[in-house]
């Protein structure tokens, strides 16, 4: 149940990177942030992948063995509107302008941190919904007595509607989509708040309000468990 729910929310990333060390690091970071990751180390193969089974987003290294990364970017734009985040070793202005003109949605200058990559990806994905497009109806989540409708933005606990703020709702929906997984405060700030630079304690403030509204006992919460030193877990069998 949990796995299926998680999969429905998982964005797929195609990583195009020829350096095996960097590739392994990227797989680790992105998998850790809940992305389904595919990789290729060549430009031609990337184009084939994008055509045959389009990912939600592409992370493209510019220095590839078979093709110039900028050419790969232009070729991607010839066949697809998939968001592309470029990883470049150069940060001079002319290079950035060239990348953006060639159709990059954003760029990262090497070396970059995993946290920065995850935050940029989330931001690009957020922007990539075409203007005017109706938002896709997202599946209703059922976790034990909880029913969360991400499209209607309503949450019910044992049939009673919870009156939640925007943040509280986002927090609950995220934890429910990742039920039984320990989620760090940092991850919540990066992926739910999309503000990786605010204090971890911000999460606790919203968490305690959420617990109160759900009628959780402070010492023995049913659903929203704190895993000391690690993070928060919403349990599916309270
Ligand atoms: Ca390279």
C-alpha cells in the first residue's frame, strides 16, 4: 500500500552523466529524495530514452563522451519540452546565457551539493506545469483512519474534517504519501516548504499544531511519531 502510494507521487529523473563517481552520487541523492532515477552516460542514448519513455525531468552533464552537451540540449528541445537542469563546470555569464538560450530550465555549477540539486529540481518541476493547464487530479490518500484529498485539499480523520492551515495540510499530505518512512525535518523544509534555509524548528511548530488538531496525545501520538534524532514518521497502523 505504502509503496504504491509513494510511486504515484514519484517523479522520474533521467541523469545524463559519464563520470561513474558523480553518477553514483547523483543516484544516491535523488533516490533519497524520492525520485525514480534512470541514468545514461551518453548523449545519443539520452535522446533515445527521452523519445521512448519520457522522464519528468532531465539532469544533463555538459561534458559527454559522444556529443557536446549543448548540442544534446538543443536536440532535446527539438523533440521534447521535458524540463532540463544542466550541470556545468563553468559559471561565466556567456556560458549561462548560452545554456538558457539553448533551452535549459535551470543550471547548477559544479561542484554542487545534493541538497541544492534537490531544491533546484523541485523548483523546476513546480514551474513546469504549463500555464493554464488544469492541474492533474492527484489520487486520494487513505492511511488508516485518515483520508487526504490533495486536489480538494481536504483531510478527514475518522470521517471528521480537519481544519488545517496550508502548511499543516501540506505537511500531513507529504507524510501520508510517505507513510511509515522516517522523514527528516530538512527534507520537509526542502520538499514541502521549498525553503531549505529556514530553521528546522519551523517544522516542529506546524507539527505540534497538526497533532493538536488531530487530537493526538502529546506523550503518545497515534499517527505522527517523532523518531528521536532522525525525523518524523506517519504510521499506517497506529
Ligand atoms: Ca562529464
